[in-house]
C-alpha cells in the first residue's frame, strides 16, 4: 500500500503592526461601549458627579423681586369662582396637615397635587392644564457625538394647551413622540423630592432630556417636597450639547405646629407659591422676562 505524504499547511504570516492597530480601532469602535460600561443611564442613577458628564452648569441664583405684596394679593382673585380657589387651597392644606403625616415622598404628592390644581384654576379662561404623573421619557442621546442615552420617569409634567381640541388630545394620554409632533405652548417638569444634593441633579437631567427630545431651548421646572420649593430654569446650548441653569433659593410654605390647638399657615406664602407655579407652568418655554416673579 502506498501512503501519500500529507501536504504541510502553510502557517499564516504574522500580523503586521498596522493590521493589529486597525483591528484594535475597529474593536473599540464596535464594542467599546460594552467595555466602558452601560450606555443607557436613568434619571434615578444621576449623582453630583454627573454634572460634568452632562455639561450642565449653574449660571446664577435668581431672587424674588421686591415689593410683591400687590401682585400676591392679586392672585387671590384668580380662579375665585373655581373649586380650587385661594380660599379652598388654604382649607385643603389645613386638612392635609391634620390628616396626612409628611413621612415620605409619596405623602408629599398630596401637597403638590393641591398646588397644581390651584395653579390650573389660575390660568386664563382660554387655557387648559393637563397633568401627567410618572411620564416616561424615551431614551435621548446626551450629546450629538456620543452613544450614551438618558431616560426614565418624570414625577410630574404639566402641559398648557388651548381649550379647543388640543386639551382633548393630551388627555389620551399622549406619548412624548406625539407631544413633540403637536407641541403644546408649554411643558413643565416637576421632581417630587428635596434635601438631597443628588435630587437637583436628577430633576436637571430630566429637564435636559425633555428639552433635547422636544427641541426646546428653554425649559422651566421645580423641585418640591410639598412644603419647600426650588424653581429652576434651564437654557440648552445652541447645538443641544450641554446646558446652563438658574435656580431660586428654597421657598417655604411657612406652616408651623399647633399654637393653642390651631395650625399657623401663612396665607401670603400659599398665594406666592401658587402664583409663581402658575406663571412658570404657563411660560415654561420662555426665558426670564419683565413680568416674572424672579430677577437675576
């Protein structure tokens, strides 16, 4: 029997340095995101360290204008004939203080709801407010050149529409894609937290993602625990890569404990915060103007 001699396989030529470098670049381009960490971030995971990554900077503090007594007094008459009048908001807060412990974030929603209902009653007759709780923001690219996205749930969004067919549309409820297509006259973001430095990062990241998705350069929002309020205004950069913001100091309702068996609730503080909230929701796509409650 004749055995044929097996042919020897040729060994592949060693890769050149240039080829190895090219393979590395392609690998990093295709799979680098997996190596570097998750590309999708949620609002609840944001911390103070993420300000640099988001390219969001604080420009200044804003302060209440002096001599607001007359304007505060005028808010009493807005929506006076509505269920959520100034007088009924006062009664509602008395009820909440006496019946619901302020123990956690969930209980704070009762106070926030009351003020949002009051703010809705203060709008002009041709305007209508639609409130969304736990509004889902779809994944939004953080920067034009990056792969990382930001998404999650916004505690509250408030939309102002006309009393015509617009209001009915937003009550469907509408997704962010539908809202972008129709675009209401305002879109306000509320985070129901406070007293933690990371919470302001979270509400700012929500405002940033909403502004980028809706392609709005200015967006207003608030950080609230029911008793203490911080108002925020964000301005996105021209290329929607980064943003700056201004913020107010904490404004308190000034509700004190029992004195002779009665709560001490300062009516002027309630009207002040309700007036600011209504104005900021209605003008959430606008920069600070001469008719604002605050000045820089």
